[in-house]
C-alpha cells in the first residue's frame, strides 16, 4: 500500500495510450435540452447499440440510457461507429459527472457554430420531487422570491431551492425577480406559478432581448419517479 501514491502519480503522468486502456465507465440516464436551436441528426453509442441523439427547445427529452466511458461522444453518422481508425473528430463531446444516476445535458447550437455541451449532475438523491433548481446564465445577479423563499443568485451560478410543502401539495406559488439598477432593486419579473408536487423543476435565466424584459425565464420539469437504469448508482 505504501507504493500506491507513487503508482497513482505514475498513472497521472503516463502517456494517453496507457491511461486510455481502461477508461472510467459509468451508467446513467441523460436528459437533454436545447438552449438556442434544436439538435438533431447526431448519434451516440449507449453501451448496447448506436442510438439517435436529439435535444429540443420545448422540454426535457425522454431519458436516454447510457453505459460507457465517462466521455460521451456524439457523431454525425452511424457509419462512423463502425469505421476503422483514424476516425473523424466527433461532432461534440462532453465528460459526464461520475456516480450520477441522472444527468442534465444542455446543448447550445447557434447557426454554424460548433455544438457545445454542458453536463450537470441531477441525481435523484440530490433533489426531490417538488424542488426547484435555478440556473443563472445571465450576466447579472438576480434576487428571487418564490413562495416564502427568498434568495440571491449570482451570475453564472445555480442553486436548489426546496420546501417541505412543495413535496406534498399542488398549489400556486407567487414568483418575483429583481435586479439592481443604480443601486436599487428593480422588479423585472412577476407571476404566479402553478406547482405540482411530483415534478422537479429546472429554471433557466438568461439576459433578456429587450430593455423592458432584462431577464428571460424558461421553466422545465423532470419526473424523478421514473426508474433509473438497472444497476445505476
């Protein structure tokens, strides 16, 4: 055992060809969401076969079962998976979070720009039905009031918000958001959200496209009671 740190150090410095012999393998479910344009016409290997990959703007896709290396590769055609090396570069790639039974994969495709992927651990053990997870992708801090909860969300950060009643009841939740303008809070969003206890909610905040609406708000949900793949952590 006393040589273990030395061995680990050697592996860290080993050439990629050695480290790649036994890549870390994971088993999970992937939920996709497109942030700007829908994503279609791509493929991935789910551990058993080549499967279609897509991401929509209108909601989280059906969970995609995945077993394989931590680095998920998306390719432009099924034929690429059977081709002999050297293989063309993948259309996109992302490292999935380890030990996650569910992963949220955000897909950003704008015009001719390459597809960009960002993966988040949304394991069912980390948040429960009725919870809200806010992602602030805007360039400004945002203050939020959701029901009886008040919190600040800095730019570029995400946060899980929960309440015991949200896990049990169907109700209406007042929602307000404010940003700081000239040293004072300015209300930029006000609504009442219908809440259902069986859903986990994901809320994405972006810079608004109009001065009158400086914050864009997009809300989607996941139903965590759906079964995870057999053997998932």
